[in-house]
């Protein structure tokens, strides 16, 4: 019997773009998700490969590119011949880096299959994120290598120069020495397209003075196009740009809030304060689900997305689907909970349009009518620590209540010591509380946020709990929803800036140049 020939793996040269994970192409994302080995440059953001935003599988082998291009190519080929899909991940666009081109040429001389996934070039993306239009023609030079400065000075502008702070003096001296006026506008952008991007607008004469504190790679843009940065700046001008915002939510629930905060330019830091666990005994929930199927209830009231999730998990356990709700009316305490019900393919009969809380639902919930309501019983699946306000109010309206513990909320483990210190020491610009339990548990596991930290609460009950702990509540949205909470925080930040008040420390610029805002 003949033995099948071992199939080679393959090598993908993938551009990671300039830093913002959102700029990765679809093909780049697919390559990272299918990779078994990733060989990466140090300029590539770590968030692409580790942590909650990682695009690779947990078991992927991530290693740095070490040595000369021939050394890196040998390592790539070794893994590919072992049957692996190897991704060579580089910042920007792979075939615009001379070293990577040499790696690809070395691979091309073998029979191992390879492909190239272009990335957004750093030299065009970073000026765009700084609000600088390069137009149809520009000149791009890496000044960290040997440069013909006479040719650069005579080249079409704007000039886009890849440098570090140590090169700024050379840039100014060389360009002015070859006739470029010292008053020519120049911008310096560090950590381009990232959440801490920093752009300083200055002139050639002053770039060394104004950019001396910048660290890491710096993209220097020289020319009249820089003068438009004040009008076209959009990345660093977002309402919450650079704000470190504490998100004390469970890991499963933090995603939507964190993403909306990022859209406003914030840097969300997720610190779970509660963990959601099943009830200690399942008998109550099992009887409740059986009652739904057998027609025991006129209404089911959901007070949280966790309650919806708990019922859905029980349905899956028993092989049920949304048809089990047939004949049962559904009420939800707010739109977020209603959206969770809609994911079943069901539209709730009742959602309060005013205050979205238990009190708001009670205001609109009908009293029991012996003629109009054939069944007098309501199912109320909720947390073990929920208040009795809703159940008591429903009983006053004549309803019989099956008050069922659908899930338990337990206090999460304390965060790392540096996070606790940041919370108490003013290292966060804002904190967004979405429930009374997040307030209590955050204080319990990490201490009270510093007095200068802006406190945003999703609704009146949460705000009241924050006040009980001596916290000043600065932001409360009109509607008790996560998107509205983040929007209200962003609007508050705009008000602070427009009123001339001191912005949070993380947004202060230490540069002597003009920061683009």
C-alpha cells in the first residue's frame, strides 16, 4: 500500500495595517483566524493576538520575527513544511517593507505555496487619521535608513517621513539646508490610528522642540496640507478621545458598552464586579418552564437580559423554542431586555416608554381583571438579590406572582492591584454603572472611585445607590439603556470642553506644539 505524500502547509504574508484593528481587511482577519503559527513584528498591536480583541485562536503559536530576512524565511518554511498555515504578520502593507520583500523572495524560490494579503499602508492611514489630506501625489521616505536629502527636499509635497523623535533634528536641518523654508507646516503623529494617537502641529524650525517627548515610531508630514488638519481632524476630536473609562460589567455583557465607548474615542477597561451563576437548586425554574408550556401564566415579566438568557437556556435544555411562549403575554422592564426577547423572534406586548425600571413598568402594568384576564398568575424570573418592589406592586394590582430565582449574582474576584489603585487614585476619567449591584460590588472589591472620576449611572435606582456610597453622580440618561448611557457621557464631555472646564488628565497634552483637536 502506498503512503500518501505529506501535504505542505502554506505561508501568508499579511498586512496588519497601521494599528487600528478596524483597518484590517476581511482576508487578513480570515488568515489570522485560520493560522496555526503567527510570526509577528514588534510594531503590530498586541491586541490583535491576545486579550479580548484577539483575532487568533487561543491555541495559535505566536512568535516574534527574529534575525535577517533569510533567517525569518527559513523559520516560515520549516513550519509550513510541517503542515502549518503560517501567517507572517507585519505592520502596514507587507510588500512595502524591504525586509519582508526579501523574505517573500526567499519563500518564492521554494515549492511551498504562499500568498500576500495587502494591508492599509501606514504612510497614508496615519495622516488621514490626523486629518491631513495627502491628495493625489505625495512623497514617502523612511528616514531611519540612509536618505538622499537633496532629492527629498526637491520631491513633490506633502512629504511623509517615517521617523522617531531622535530623527527630528536631522529632518529639520537637512530640509532647511536644502532650501525648504523653516516656517513650513509639519505634523508629528505618534501611535498613529491607535486609541492613544497623539498629533502635534508645528513647523520645521520647531519640530525637534515640540516632538522631543514623543516615543516610538513617528510619522512626520511636511507641507501645506498640514494646515487643513484643524478642519479635518476627526479621530482625536471625538468626544471621549483618550478617556479611560471603567466598565464594571460581567464579561459577557461588557462588549456592547465597550464598543460604543470606542466609537467615541474612549479606552474602555472592563472590570467584572459580578458573576452570574445558575440557581443553587433548579426545581423552581423547571416548574416555571413547565408552567409556561401548560398555560399556567397570563404574563411573564423580564427585568433583565440575564433573566431572558436563563429562560432561554432552560428552553434549550428541555428541547423547547419560542413556541413555548404561545398564549403568554411578555412584559420587559426596558428596551435592552426587550431586545433580548426579540432575539427569540418574539415582540414583547409591553415595554414602558417612560422610566425604564421596575417602577416605570408598574405605572403602566394593568391591574388584574377577572373578566378580561382568564388567568391571574404572573411569572417573574429574576436575580436572587432583586428587590421586592415589582412583586409587591403586582400583588397590589390583584395578580398572583410566581417569584422565581432564575439566576444568582455573586461578587467577582478583586481586580489586579494596579487596577484597584487606578480606581481609587483617579486613574480613570469616568465610570459607567449599569445597576445598583455594580456600584456595591465595585466598591466592595476595589474601593470607591476617586472624587475627580466622572460617575455615569444608567437610571435613578443606580444613581441612588451611588449616592448612598458618597459618589457624586454627574451623568444620567433620559432612557435607562446602555447606548443612551454612553451617549450621555459623551455629551457631558462636550459640555465640559465647551464650558472651558479642565478636561481629565489623560486628555492633557504635554507638548509645546499645537495638538490637533
